[in-house]
C-alpha cells in the first residue's frame, strides 16, 4: 500500500496548461462516432492557444463534420510527478488556404506518413490541468 500522506494535487494555470501542451507530442481526441464514444491518439501541435492535428478521410472526419464538439487530453507520468491537461472545444476541418498555412507553420510532423492530409483545428472553450506530486 502506498503512503498517500505526501501526495498533492495542484491546479495548473491556463499558461501552464498551454506550456505543457506545447511540449507533448501525442494527445487523445475524444469524440462520438455514430453516437458511440471513441478516443483517437493523435500527434498534435499548438499555436496561439489552438490545437492542430492531421488526419485522413474516415470515421473520425465524418463525425467531426456532424458533431464538432470534442474533448482533447494530453498527459505525462513520471515516478514523482504526473500532469494531465484536458480541453473541450470545437473541431474544424481546415479548408481555407490561410488556415492550412497557419497549421503548416506549426511544424507538426506525423510519426507515420500514412496519407494524413486533412488539417483539423480545435478551438477550445475550456482548458483545465492538474499536477499530481508524490
């Protein structure tokens, strides 16, 4: 059994949440596909307090076109400290050249070159984060 007397949880500020997100390579997109909750790991980048990722045509994109409300989470776990940042917002498939250029400017590189050529931007309506220390 772990001694919980020295554990603490603290709330991250908005700035700390975005600083944390900027350092993470992988996050999880949560949405509903056909009314069924789904979670997709995605490589992502942040710029100007917006989240960008690339995907390819399929169920994820079809659902975003119907239901743009999403949740997004990134975390990091270590032996002494853990972080989790969750945001809720609206996902938008980027179709305008200026929007795609802003997305490309993030420098995001996918782990796999697997035909992901559609940019998506999440505009958050709420961001929260926690730091857990032992």
